[in-house]
C-alpha cells in the first residue's frame, strides 16, 4: 500500500471515529468532561492536524512535480526537432507546436483555423489528400513525403502563394485520435536527407560514367596500339617503295596516295589514343593565353565571317604544364563543334581565368582534387542539346551529325586530353539556349620557364653508330631494321627484353643507342632502358610505341624523361630523331 493511500484510509477512519464520538460529546456537553477524556480528544485532534499538514505538503509537492513535468512536456512538444500538428478531416489546423509554426513560416496564432493543405505545393497535394483519406477511413497510422512551400510562401491579397526560397521536404506521420475526428501529424524535415540522396545518385552516375569511359578508353587504346603497328608496317614499306628509283611515275603516284591514306588513318588512331589517355605528349611549361592566341587567329579563318569569335583572356593567368599541340586540339575541336551547332550566324566566346577549387566543389566532382586551376570556358549560342545528348557527348564515335561529315571523335579527343592532364571538363546545355564547356586544368606551381619552340632540322643524315633495336612485333621489327640499315647503322636486333639484355652483355663494343618498343611481354621498354643504363651508362635511349602506357606517365618518368617517338613514324622522322639524340648540341 502506498503512502498516499494509507493517509487516505487513516483520514477516513478518523472521520468515522469522530462521527461516532460526536453524539457522545453533545450528550456530555452539559456534563463535566474528565481530564483524561479531554486529553485524549486534544491528542487525536493534534494528530489529525499533523496529518492534514503532511497531506497539504504532499499535495504541494505533487503539484510542483506536475508543473515541472508539464513544463518539460511543453518544452519537448514546442521545441522538439519535429513539428506537431492536430488536423481535422479537412486539414484544418486545430493545434500546432512552435517547431511546426517555424517549419511552416507562419505565426502559431495565425495557423489555428488555417488549412495545412495550403502550405503544400500543388503537385504534392494529391499525395497529402490521399494520406488523410487513408488515415481517417482505415483508422491506422500512415505517412507520406511532401514538399512544403515553407519559408517560400508569402500570402498575397489574392490568396495565391509564390515561391521565394528553396522548398522544404517533410515526412508526415499521421495517426487518428480516439474520437476519430482529428489526427495527430508529425512533421520531419528530410530536405537534407533528400539532398544527400540526390547527391549520392549524381555521384553514382558520375562513377558509372567514369567507369564506362575508362572501359571504352582501354578498348580504344588497345585497338589503336595494334592498329598503329599495322600502320607502321604499311608506312615503312611505302616509304621504301616511294624512295626507290625503279618505280614508274604512275605507280609512284599510287603509292604516294596510299601513304596519304595511311597518315590519315594514323590521325584517326591518334584521336582514339587521346580519348584513351594514351597519346604520347611532350609536356612543357606554357603561357596558356599565348598558345591560345595563335590558335584563335587560325580559327577565325576556319570559322568564317558569319561566326563572331570573342576571346577574353585573363590577366596574369597561371601557367600550365602540358603539350602545346593538345591545347590546339582542345580549342579547335570545341570551336568546330560550336560552329556546327550554330545555324547561320552566331557567336562563340572563349574565356580564361584563374580559379581555386575547394572541398565543396571536389565533393561533387570526385575525379578532381582541391587546388588552383586554370579555367577555359567555351560558349556558343547554337541550337543546344537535350540531356540524353549531353550524357553521351564525350563517347567516341557518338555524333548528332552525318556519319559522312563527322567521325564522332572531336569531343572524345577533348575529354581524353583533359583527363590525361588530370583536369575536369563539364558541359551544360539546353535546347535552343546554346552550350557551355568548362575545362579545368591544374596550374603549374613551379617557377615558370617557358620553353621555346623546337627547331626542326631538315638535313637528314645517317651514321656508323651501333644501335640495339628491341621490338616484339615481327613486321614492325623488320621494317625498322631496314630503316636503320639504310642509314648505315650497325644494328643489333632483339625480339624480347630478355634477348636484348643478353645481347648487351655479350656485345664487346659500345652500343650508342637503344631503340625499344614500350609495350612488350615480361618487361616494358622503360624498365629495360633503366636496366641497361646500369651496365652501359653512356647509352642513349629512344622509346617507340603505338601509345603511351603508364610507365611514361609515372613520377619516375617526370624525374628521368626519355625521348619518345610515336608509331607510325616515317623513315625520315626516325632518322631525324636518331641524329638529334646522337649528335652533340
């Protein structure tokens, strides 16, 4: 038995005894009460008074506890992270917490009697009405997610509401009350959660797109590598035939035309290699604006008089370290793409500026890291693209133009070049509103030392030096061997790196130059060159390949660069490169 119940029982018993005792007291009023009786009565009254005082104290304590509990409940109800509403069947607000008032952007006094449905966006009203119908008809808890006009609503005189700020997304959990005439609704702000979910979807799509482009790139690189080996054989034999004096003039012209076709095919594979990020490059510290200015002068003639070309270079633009020819490829392909998007007359604007990319930007673009970048913006006022086209615009061989007039490799080439230089390219476009490409390239952080343009030596000569040739492809090896012999060199030929190592150990004389393929079974050409340099420190190195693999892009390659000649190369190009390496400057 509790203390409060015991007190109540004692009080009842005392009252009963008093009622039984009262007639006796009245009867004895006229009689004299004995001192003992009087003492007993006073004692009982004193105890009863104490009990009443204790009961009063307990009541006061209980009242304090109730007030404190009510205060805590009120605080929890009013200032909870969730908003609480009591709604009638027609969505009229019967009661609202302060949090709900804040979420709806309306004073609580004004909310009562208003309809909650007017705070919900028009396209979400059917969802909310269906929620109320299910709650009141089935008498079970339900929930729905709707978008509130929230802080974005402002009442006007005509009772319409216009958005001012970003809307709030809330989850409404509703439960009908015992009388079935009202329901309790809990509002939970899930805007940030939805934003995070959307960001995750975007990141997932970006990852899938990057993986798809990487897979296509590996395929394109492999195809280009093998195709370049075949082109090397074709070009080499055509060079030997064309230089022969035994051919009639008409046959000579046929071979010359074939040679031109081979070179055009090489340009196509070079575009594939650019997309696959396997294009051989000669990186130099460059004044980006200066390189761009030369290309733009050429573009003005290419674009024609109906296209206005606007160039807005940034002052004190940060330098970049990349191949100058790649800058030409980027701007030329983008300009041609913009020209074809413009029907009739139009404008193409090219802008450069310095930007710093922070963590927030990189969070949405995980393929790039925080730091200082040079930004190239190319905008046209052409026909624009829909989302489906934008999603596929960088894929090789994708084109919206005639297959006859376009190979579909222009933007794929730009994408590959940007990725190869650890940059980022984005595109934004709408039908009828033009297109904007933004390209971010890492700025060069060292001391700028702009490299002068190389002077091409036209005088082609041979020599009597010893050259070690390493090439695993039989046909490429044979034609390269013929080239080297025709220039008077002594040639040691190996089909594999292990064979080249044995030849180097066995050959007693000086080996002046190692000409080696990069991609070979067992060991790549760069590793072979580093190994041979340990035993022959004075040996010169020339790497040849159909494409640039990871060994040419690693940190060691930047610290110890090796000359590179991409396949297919002509007989004269090989001769010039060899003399450049063997002759002292």
